[in-house]
C-alpha cells in the first residue's frame, strides 16, 4: 500500500527560514542600538495605545465581574472548563440556598408550631428565594455584559493583536532591506568575491526594498483601520454596561421585596423586638435589666428604637478617618457609624457628633448622612 506524502515546498521553507533569521538579526541589532528602525506616525501610535488600554481594562473588568458574581475560584474554573468543552455546566446550589435548606430542615426538627421553628422555616424559604434571584441575576449579567465583552476580546481584539504581529514582521523585513541597501551602496567600486557586481547587488536590494515597503504600507493600512474601529466598540460596551446596571436594579429590587415581606411575616408571629447591632458601639445584651434599657436613656436598644432620632440625632457613616484638632472635636474612623445633629447656632462646616458617651464636633465633609 502506497502512502502519498504531502508535497513539501523546499524553496518556500528556505525562504521562510531566511526571513525569520533576517528578522531575528534585525531585532537584535535594534536592541543593541546598531541598527535603525522605522517608526510609526503619531496618529498610529495613539490608536495603538488606545487599543492596548482597551484590551487591558476590558480583561480586568471581565475578570472582576466574574469574581464578584462567583467568588469561589474553583467554581469559576469549573464553569470555564464546561464553557470550553461546550457542555452545560452542572447546576449548583448557592450558599443562600444551602442556608435556606438547613434552616427549613432545622425548623422542622424544632417544630413548626413553635415560634423559633416557624420563624426558621419562613427565613429559610426567603433565603431560597434570594438564592434563586441571585442565580437569575448571575445568568443575566453573564448574557448581557460578560459574554459580549469576552466575544470582543476573543474576536475583534484577537484579530487586532494578530494583525499587529504581522505588521511588526513587515516592519522588520523593511528595515532589514534598508540595511541591505545601505551595505550594497557602501560596496560600490569594490571588488566582490562571489562574482556578483556591487551594482547588481544594489539593484536587487533596491527591488527587495520596494517590495518590502509596499507590503509594510499595505499591512499598516489594514492595522490602522482595525485600530480605528476600537472607538466604536466603547459605544457598544456602554449599552452592555447599562444592561448590567438594569439587571442589578431588578435583582436588588427583588431582594428588597423578599426581605420586606419576610420582615412583615416575622412581625406577625410576635416575639421579641428585633435587635440589630450598630457598628461603632459596644455590644450590650438587649434583654439585660440595665438602667439604660428600662429607663429609655441612651442605651444601645434605645438607639435602635430611634431614641437619638427623637432628640434630633441622625445616623452618619464616616467616609474617611479624621484626627481631632483639639478637645472640642471627635476622632473618627473610616466606615464607623456615629450619631450627628446640627449645631445651634448652625455651623456650615461642623455638626455635633456622638460616639457612645463621647460628644464633640465632627466635620461635615467627612460624613455621609444615612437617615433622611
């Protein structure tokens, strides 16, 4: 049985190998500073920088979005593998759904006729609904934002990168031909050992230069057209960004409704007053018989029930840390929550602040008022 071997073009192989070697030599000489290189015009360089910037930041945004939606790196790797082999990824429960399942099961064990068991079941059902909304949200953002940006990176941007590589090869060929022309001109009037006259060598080098220049110019125009198209992609990406924001608005709206309904359901069951810690205050047992708790003073439970709001205080989050200038001011820590009220008489730059039992002036510029 005769096996026909594929045709092998020796001349083409030798030519390609020669071109590759010539490019390596040219690049080495450029790095050593012994050879000149053709520079692109300012407009092309600007387009090239914008292209690189677009690629870098699009990759970062895609990567960060995926990490925000799916924090578990192992899950992201698993999804990537299934995407590459074009198979449907396995359905996995979210942490919220696992929590909901255990709460429902635990509530059943404790007895749904009891207050705690009944509440656990209701909260577990709400957590499951939150998990379902979360899955829908992740899928929506993947379709409307992540996938289009990935398609851009793997399609248009990959093509641009390929054409830029071809252009660099053409530039190296062009500069190598320029060097050969310069060397051939320097040989005019001298005797040659290979039998080729200096004039014939110069003529051949000039022909090669014209061909290389033509190929470089053509590739330069192709690459420039592709780079100019980058500006239009930002308008497309802006639409995808709006779609992602709309998906987030829907998701958080659904979450808010689920939790508001749950809050009303729990309130209808009766039981103790909800106790929510306020950052920046020491823990205190709301069921303790301390004077503050029963007298309606400035204890923690009274703060949560709006005791400070009734005396004109509102909650404010500290935007960044602040060191008091003197004893009339409070030291502030970034992200802590304090209570503030307007000064009397009003002060344009400061408010009265309260940190537990400490009181003092705080700069308005460092605050974000949380209560309307």
